[in-house]
C-alpha cells in the first residue's frame, strides 16, 4: 500500500505564514503537521512508501526537509509543476498526476496534509482490509451549518455507503467525511478515468463522491477526533495545545 499525501495547495488563508512556505511543514511543538501524521503512518506494516505530491514552488523545501527525516519507509517527493494558486491542478488531478508519474498500481491510502489526528490510521487500514472495498472515513457532526460545508454520507447498518453529497443544503445524515481515503488496487481504473468522466478536480472529496456512485464503498467511523488546521487561528491553537502537552 502506498501512502499518498496531497500537499500541493498554497494555503492562502494562512497569509504571510505560508506565502513562501508549505503549510504541512509548519512547526507544531517539536515536529511539523506532516511529521506528526507520518510518524503514525510509517508504523503501519502495509505501507511500503510515502509519496508526497506538492507544487513546484514548494518542492525544493520538501526535498530539503526530506534530508533531515528518518522513516522506515522511503519518501518520494512529486512536483506537479504549478507555481501559483490560480494555476493549481486541484487535489484530484494531483493524485492522478502522482499515479501516472510513478506508474502506481497498488492499494492507496490518500490523506490531506493539514490535519492532526487523535487516532491511528492503522484502524482505518484494518477496517478496509476487513470490508475488502475502497473506504472513506466519517464522523458524527451535530452542526447543520458545518455539514453544509463538507461531504455527507448515508450509511446502512454495515457501514456501506448508500450515498454521498457535497455541501448539501439539507443534509440527509450527520455523518461528515474528512479527507482520508483508501482506494483498492481493483478500483484504480475508476480513479484514473474519474476526471474525464465528470469528477470534480479541486477537493479530494470530489473523488470520493464519484467513487461512491461507481463502486462499493464503506465508511469507517473515526474512533477519536481530529484537528483541522485551516486558518491562522486554528494553527496557533494547535501550537498552544502542543506547548501545553494536550496534543
């Protein structure tokens, strides 16, 4: 299984902090946002490589970071060639770019690079192995307002995904979908042809929505929370949590 980290965005909402520096490599305590995630994923026996897809503006920074890390599994940096937020490929196209560039034909763990997690991805991998399908994550979100800004899924009693909507005005459930996915090797043909068949390009949830409509998917209810770093406020809050030992 390959771990593909989507890290080609420009994080414009963090202003000067990320104007010339990638958000995933911002410091959180003694580590970085990305480092905390890879510390966990690197311990998963199924994973045999970390692939980080970034943009041309930040690729050299990731390459420099790579010289100072020490993971059991090899780390590969992929440069998507873009240099501005206006010319970005979008998360789905970045995934397809990496798959094509590296000729990937393995199960994939696909993760966004701007979250701190309070659980291990090992649980997600175990769930997907038991279900033997491509999988997404989900968590209960009581706020209708927040559900209207994310993907929302309907599930049956076995956690099979019955349907998914992006940013629904009237959510059909309280199951929200965070940006973490497992796509099985058997479904990579669908992934590769998703955009040409109408899948949205920008958000990783666009691909999950497309896949739900074309193959069997299950959703793993997260066993604990996550911390989404999407703004300066949430970044500084994460730094304070780490400083006080709560993260």
